C-alpha cells in the first residue's frame, strides 16, 4: 500500500467524485465548504494526535489511514489545486501518569512517574533517548512502512522551540476566559486546584498539577507552589505545557488545523476544544468522530493495557492492505479488533480488489480499495482465498509453503509462486496464522450414527465423480447427499429439483468432524483444492476415529 502524489483526474472520475457518498468524500466536502466564502489558504492542514504513553496500537494507525483517505478525497474534489499537509502530532510532553502494563520492568519506571515522556528513560533498551522517543519511533516506523505522506511533530520540540510561545502568551492574557469554560466541567474538589497550565518543576522535573497563585498577563508568567516554595515561571520556552483539553484548542489555534478526527471518547469534550481554540483567536477544525475498537471481550483497547492487537501482530499474519480495509469499513460502528477478524479482512480485501476493474466510476469510488491505494489499486489475481488456504493448512498439516503449493499447482495448473507472488505471500501468512491461532483451538468430534452414514455416502458420491471434477461438481454432489437425509433438509428453502433445500448444519458437521472447526469456506472449493482422493481419505480417518482421537 503505497502513497502516490499523482492524482488521476479524468472527467468520469471527477463527475463521480462530486456525487460520491463514500465517507471520505463526505468529510472532504466539509473542508471545501469551510473555505467557500474566503477561498483556500496556501495549505490545508490535516492533523492526527497520538499519546505515546504506551506502544502504538492499531487504533493510532487507523487515525492516520482514515485521515489520509479524507485528504486524498479532498485533493480529487479540488482537482489537486490546493496544497495539503498531514501532521502527525505526538503529545510526548505529557507526564507519565501511570506505568504501562506491557513494559519489561515496571519497577524501572516508578521513579519517573509524572515526568514528561521524553525525559523518562526507555525501558526497552536500545539507542532511543527516552520512552517517548522510543514510542514515537515505533509509530513512525509503521507509518513509513505504509508509505504515508506525513510530517511528524513532537510536542516537546514544539514547546521547547517556541513554536507555541505566542499562543501560550495569549492563553495567559485570556486565562479567565479559559477558566470560565473549564470550571463548569469539573467537580468542586477539582475546581479548587485546577489550572489550564502545567508547569514543569525546576526542582524535580515533574509535570505539576497545581493551582495558580498568580497569572501575570503582562509578564507572561505564572506563579505556583513547588514543593512548598513559591515559584514563578514564564509560560514560554517549554517550561510550561497546557492541560490536555486546553492543549487541543491551543494547538489547533497555533497551527491552523483544518481537519482532525478522534474517537468517540473525545466527543463530549469536542465543544471544549473548539471553544478554547476560538478564545485564542483560532477557528476550530472540521471533525470526524469514529467509534472505538474493542478487544475480544468487548472492552476498549488501550495502549497501556496492551489488550488489543498491536501493529506488528496484525502484520505477522496478514498483508497491510487488509488492515487498511478494516479501518475504512464502518468507521462510525464499534468493531472488535482481535485475531479472529484477520482472515475475513484478508479475503474481503481481495474480493474488493477483484471487483474493482468491472465497476463503473460511481461504484469504484465506493470501493474501499480505491481509497486504500489513493485511486490506483493494483491488479492482482488470487485463484485461492485466504480462508481456503487456512483450511488446506489444517487438513494437510502443512508446515511450509512448498506443501501448499503442491496442492495449489495441481488444482490450478500454471499457477506458481513466480506467477502469483501475492498468493505465495498469503500462503506464508496462512501457515503462521494456523500454527498460532487455529491449531491450538482445533477440536475434532466423532460423528454420530446419522453423521457417519452421511459421510459414508458423501465419500461414495465423491468417488463416483469423474477425474478432475471442479468445485461446482463437488458441491452439487455433496448437496445431493444432504437432500436425501432428513436431518439436513431445510423445508424453508427449495432445491432446484423442487424438494427441500439443504441446511447449513450439514456443512457445519463436515468441518467440525473433518477439520476440527466450527465453519469453513465452500466445501466444493475446499475439496477441489485439497483433492478428491485426499478428501475421501480424510473422511475415512474421521470414520475410524483417528481425527477425534
């Protein structure tokens, strides 16, 4: 998944883009409307925020991927006549409020609680200057892997270099107005100690959550108690940072951000961010609120807990494009983000890719692959699905790709790793995914008497097929067997022959007994790929009790 600066601007595309209902186009139109009266600035700024308190997770990547999709849609709608920039901003000056669960040695970090993340030593070792620098590097490494066009920004660098100084001085001048926004959102106890400014203690180096004794707008300073001693600091030069809610608005005003999306957990604070931005003389950006990702038990994923998939984990078992697809689909719907979603995402990506060349421009712009690939999806032929590969690994106990290719080449003559490198790549993913997640959970069961008779008849039907029978012929043979067994007749459906249809319970039984899983791909396709003789041998093993044993 590479990012290209070249935009296809053919007339058919532009006409379809003007009417496209795909969510990136809907968001891009908000930005266009934002400047319909004033005209565009030299550069429209897209921003994503990142809190490097723990290792980057996929939700962080999702913001960059989705924002990039909106940026590309904007470039198309404006015929690429307006400059754009994507700023990936790391809030790495935040104090480390708690120690993440997934660091090697928690006790190592305890002395550094409340210190800025770019001061906390890196618990992972290596050459990184700090914990914050390490986590920033992990984020950049991944974004670079995807080829995103972005500029990285560090809060520590921006505060210390003076890039926020003018806006911080303005925040001192308008301190009362900011407090008027913030105090009603807090409880009585918090109101008594709250300040939008967080000084960095000259004594301890910690980020201090202390009330202000005096705010001097003329001098640009704040006065507070630091370990019992009254201390005055200028708000400039990185000596002070802002609380996270005012910091959002301050940053938007200082940088002139035009678009930023965030998770639903920020939605209640959106009005606060916007109001503070306006108090400081800025214009709040356009927003897109997305739903949160959940782990396998429905809990919000967290960097500090490490309870969701990491970036590297997804890429161990699936191509990067499948992850981008998962980010594109239904962004306003909460979705579980755990290992079980990977196979479906992989196969859906290649299905969308296969459909793209046949589509008209209206459908193409609604196809996720257009957005994933900046309007230039690759042409990839995939004769075998990822789900089929997984089941082939399961049935054959393959431990390397050469075993899988023996089946694939027999099933599809002329298809080799050289002619289909993408399929070869998927074969490697399938073996790793099966070994780590499918194999440990496989549970074969012995067939009951009805199921034994069904499997015997299925084996006989397969044996009667001509050599080289394709997946459709195998599937029809299986359906003919099931239609004659009362347990598997579905009277709510009608078969082409006029009798009852076939219940899905028949194919569920096949996969439970033969593969040790609850479900699988189309049986005919699987048996054609695995081989009729091999499938019959598998049935015989099940009938003899070898699989369940």
